[in-house]
C-alpha cells in the first residue's frame, strides 16, 4: 500500500491520468481507481 501511495503518480503514466480525466494531483489522492483501470488493461 505504501508503494502505491508513495509513487502512485510515478507508477501510473500520464496517459492514465488523462483517461481518468483528473490531474496527477487528484490521481495520487485516489490511486485505487486509477490503478484498477490500469491493471485491467
């Protein structure tokens, strides 16, 4: 969990943030949703 919270934005490429429609700052706040979508791919 610490890894996702610490480098959530780093692990997730900019493309995911754009797909989610939220800035990197917001993506880091809730990496669960972004990660789930990225893992599904």
